[in-house]
């Protein structure tokens, strides 16, 4: 077909030709069809044609006779007796020929239709009842959701009000803080100036000390020169004058020595914390045969659980502290009551004798530490600096200081002579559950609910070392007699031994699964007793951690344990209000 431009050029007539749109061929539009698809399409068409030609089966409904209609009705109404009578009479009449064809004819459609309609009505009523029940449940659910919506809406409003109040408080606090910032900056500047002045003063003191040392050296040299000149002069004098000059030289020497001697401080703390040797360091003792011990005595000591026991340093007397707000002293092994102390307002948690056996200290859940005098039978002092319950107390071997630990995350060192707190040890992040002095040293050991055991310098109040390893709250801590090993127990029943000199864990013992409440080491340092919540006292070897035996006798958790210093007895107390002696 020629294009419009060709026709315009080649044709001579004046006829105007119009362009005709050419429809694309079907072959170009349709996608190419392969042979397999074509065969599949033909087969489908043939199968559809065969199905259309086959006649469809019709379900017919057989007409119901009168007797069948009656039987079905009686069965539906569950009238079985009437049905039996009806069948009997109907059979007799049918056999006798009394029934005519009209009597046994087909039931009229109107009856069947009525029956169908009746069945539909019953079905619809049942559906209506179900729909009503569902609607009732939906209404109840809707009421419940509406009440919850109102409740949450009220809570939302309350939260919004609290939020707005908190926002206002934060704004007010920010404004209040802004007023303190200049003061804080001024204090910081003053602190920096004070530190610089302190550094300058220290340098000046060092220079003055150097000058003093130089002058002392010069004075000594001058004295030596004077003494030599005097001796040379006295050698040329008569005997009487020689003796006088020698006396003057001795007096001058004594006066100079007194002038150069430093003045000793009268602070008792410096005397109490002087370095001294542990007298038990080079001694050895036979281990106590605690694994062979048996229960010898049982005393009903209190009317509430006993939390701690202490042994008199000179006499066979045991002191007990109890949750009944009292402490008592008992003679051993007679078990006679010696003294009862009352004064705490809450449970008594810890107790310890003064090293010189003149006093006794107790700690309590009322946040106080009390000192008691036996001879006067009264309370000498009450320390109230702790803000929460106090868990334990321990005397320094000098008797001049007392340490206490509290639930307020601090431990305090009390100066007994001055009657005030000397130091506060801060560093634990949870309750400090036990405290003890390292034997014949200046160190304090504490264990805490933060799973750590810490060693402190009592002179400076600084933490020397912290031991990590427990997986749960530490309940108690104890030293051996030499002071080179720390034993600690936790709430999982774990017991760990720490080497103080090497600053590392030496041994680990599992006394669980019940909590290990208290721990004690005998005087040989090789036997360890652990009290537990499972009513038993477990005996272990501290050398290899081997289990030796278990002492059973308490009826409830065992809260305290103590080895007798002479190596003859083991003393325990527990939540069953009893004090027991094993030997």
C-alpha cells in the first residue's frame, strides 16, 4: 500500500485521499502458542462438551403415606408407647381388611407443608435463642470494655496530671539549681585555690624541714667540736677540775639529747594501731576432731531465734543475742543464766566481748550499738550514727575501738574512750552483713550483699583490697588465728577461702544448696564449721576442701557457730531458740 506522500506526488487527479488506520493483525497481538498448550485447550473443550451432553440426575421426593406420617410424628415427639399401640391396631385393621384405599392414601401436601414450616419455625426459634444469648454476652462484654475504658481514661488523666506536676517540679528544681550554680562555681574556685595553697604550704614545710635538718647537723658538729676542745683543755688541768668539766660535758649531752627527742603524741589511736607481731604466727595446734563431735547439751536460751554467740575471753561464759530484743550470759557447761540485758527496741543481731572481759557490745535492728558494763549492770554508751539496722559488731584486740556494720551500706569505727565515731567506711553498694578485725593488725574485713569481701585500713579508712568471686549475697566472714586466711560464705551455700598475702582465692567449697549463714575456723586453721539453713553444721577441711561430717540436731536453721579456744567444744545456736554444745 502506497503512503500518502507517494499518492500526492504520482497521481494527477484532484481526489483527496484520507489515511486509513490499519488494525494490527491478531497474530501480532496474540502471543505465540506452542503445541502442548493447544492440545490441552482442545482436551478441556471436549470434556466440557461431554459434561454438558450427559443428563444430570434428579433427586425426587417420595410421597409420604398416612401411617408413615403418623409414625414420624410420634417418633419426633418421643411418644413410644402411643407408637406401639398405633402400630398394633394399624396392623390388626390392615390384616382384617378394614382399611380402605382412601384410608391409606398419601398425606395431603398441606400437612407436609405445615410440618415443614413448623420445623423451620422451631429451628428459627432455636437460632433466635442462640442469637439472644450471644447478644447478651456481647452486651456484657461491651459493658466490661466500657468500664475498662473509663478506668483507663481516669488513669490516663491522673497520669497526665502527675506528669504535669512532675514537669512543673522539674522546672522549679532546674530554676532552683540555676541559683546554686554560681555558688558551686565559687566553691570550686575556692577549692582549687585552697589546694594550690596546700601544695605551696607543703613545699614550704619541706624547705623548712630541710633547713631544720641542716641546722641540727651544724649543732651536732659544733657540739662535737666544743666537746673535743673541752677534753683537750681538761687534759691540762688538775684532777679535781677534770672531774667538774666531765660532769658539765655529760649534763650538756643529756640536755641536748632531750632537746632533740621528738614529743610523743598522746592520741590513744596511734598507740592502739601501732604495728605488733601476731603471737600465734609461729605456733601450731592440733586440729579439733569436730567430725567426731556429738551433741552433749541443749539449752532453751530465748523465746525467739538466736542470731549470734560470743565466748568470754577468760571464763567459761557464753553470751547470746536474740530476736526477742535481749542478750543473755550463760555458764558453760552448767547452762546457768548469769545475766540478762534489756534495752534494745528491736532484735539483737550481734554481740562481742571486750578483750579485757570488762564490757560487752551489742548491735541491733533499731540502728544502735550499745556498750554494757558487767560490774555496774548497766548500759555505758549508745551509738546512734547508723541510719538503718546494724548487723554486727567486733572489738579491736586493744579494746579501745569497736567496729560495726549496717544495712545503710556503711561500716563505722567507734572510739570507745571518746565515745564517738572515728571513721566511716564507704564503698559497698549493698548491706554490709558482717565485720571482723584481722587478728593483731590494723585491718578490718567486711562482707556485703553486693557479693564482695573487702579489707580496710582502720587508720585511714581506705579500702586495701576487694575480693570478687561470690555469686550471691555474702552472709559472714571469719579469719583464722594467724590472720593470713579469710573465710566467707554466701546465700547459695558457697564458701570461699582467700589468701590475704597473695590476694587471691585459695579454695572454694560448695555447702549448698541451702544458705551458709555463719562460718568458723578452729585454732589450728585446718578445720572449718559452716552453719546452714538445712538445720545442720557441716565440717570441712580448709587444706583441700574435703567434707568431713555433718552435725545434725537443730530443728530449724542454724544461725551461729563458735569453736572453743581450748579445742574441746563447738557451740551453735539457731532459729529453734536453742543453744547447743557439741564435743
